[in-house]
């Protein structure tokens, strides 16, 4: 019997391709070519499943052109590259890759916070450029992390991981704002206090963004919000590009209206706002918060298992629109 056909849109671990090949006829992109939308659509035609990453946009246009598609499995916890409503309307299942990356991503959020607060990359550039010829008492003085007030905007699993690190590891006072308040037990575990967004902005010494991107969170941090922050505060974005207005942030950094920023995600990435590249008080990384080998392998395995379990048994592990299962 012919195996169902699937597309793996980006390069991935060879063992994941091999695992998928046990069940499917797989068209892969191990050369990691950058496809236009037309090329993505052309390759998706006739496929019942797609293994996608956050760079592959699946919307009404793609779905209309690919009527055989039954499932798109994203190798990411975020899924703003999916138009879930359009997928549900077409009976296409969407899955993401939650949980397996929580602790790794929280580690990275904390690493970015530490690097930003203590000016690690800025001072390394100085040293590498051969500019270090004597010690000075105020050279690259940063801000303290231990004992400081840690603000978290978006208190899902990753936000909670960052809160635990801050509260238990660094003795930080943790405040958070979220669409809904956590239950009392989780608040106690994270030693976190719910505050308004305004209080979060003007009280945090270090503010970490971990909220999902949606039209409602577009530019959740813009010029007005930056103006509420302490001039010494650091801002860390490990959530999604577009949540911060990068132009407004670059200006605030240049004018030293906030102390520094650590950014793993950018509006329109992989392009980076040119002004962010020229301000010194920012740490920049190329969307790598979940990038450890075991975690990336776990994310890829979960995406592959969603394809296998749905297409062979109708039992996906982490469905985003389970309504599709009922109408199948
Ligand atoms: C990465 O950004 C993810 O959403 O997993």
C-alpha cells in the first residue's frame, strides 16, 4: 500500500526524517533551501501532513491551494505562523511542541537577563577590539540581579520557570502580569505577586517578556510602555518579534531611557532593526532560546509523533484545534 505523503519544510535531524519514513513518503528539505510561498505551496500540494517550523506560514491561501492537507505539526511552542481559525474551518489539525522546551527556554531567558544586566557581550566586544588597556573602578558597571525585582509579562510555563529561577536561585522579588491570574498554589511556588501592567513596568528592575504573539500583543511594549520603565531597567524579549516596537526600543536604548535590553526575537526576523545593531547596551541572539541538542531533538520528536499519531491513529499528542478531531 502507498504510504501517505508528507512534507518536512525545513532541515531537521536525520533520525527524525528516518522515523517519519517508517510511516510516510517524505519530501524533505535537508538542504534547508529558503522557499517562496509559491514554492511552499507547490511542495505541499498532494501532501496530507506538514512538519513546519515558525518560519513556515500556513494561512487560508496555502490551505485553499492544498486541499489534501490534514495536519500541520509545528516544531515550536509558539504558533503565530498558523492561522488556526482558517485551519479549523478547513478541518486541518494544528499541533505545536509545548512543555519539552520549558526549562531550556527559561534557562536562556535567565542567561540573557544576566548577560544584559552585567553587560557581558558589550564588555567582550571591548576586550576583543583590543581596547582594554587598564582597569577602572566603573568599567562596565551593570545592575544587580540578586535581590532585584524581576517582572514577568506572560506567566505561562516558561514565565513560571523564569520566576522560580529568580525567586529561589537569586532571591529576587517576583511580580508578574498575565491575562489571567495564576492559582494560589502556583503563585506560592513561584513566589510571584500579580500586579497591573503599569505597576509591572514601573517597578521591575528586569522585565522579561514571555507572552504569545497575537494581534492583541502587537507592540505590547512600545514608546509609552518604555517611558514607564525605570531608567536603569533591563528588558528581555524571548517571546516573539512584534511584541516589542523595535524602533522605539532602539531609541530608548540610545537615549539611555532604559538601562539595556536582551533580545532573542525581532520584528521581521531574520532582519534586525539597523538601529539595534548600533546601540551598545543591547545583547542580541538569533532566536536560539530553545537551542540545546536534547531540547531541539525533543521538539522535533514531538512534532513527528503528532504527525504519526494523528495520521495513523487519529490521536495527536498536542492538538491546538481539537475541534477538528470531532468533525473528522
Ligand atoms: C520558539 O520560538 C518556539 O515557539 O518554540
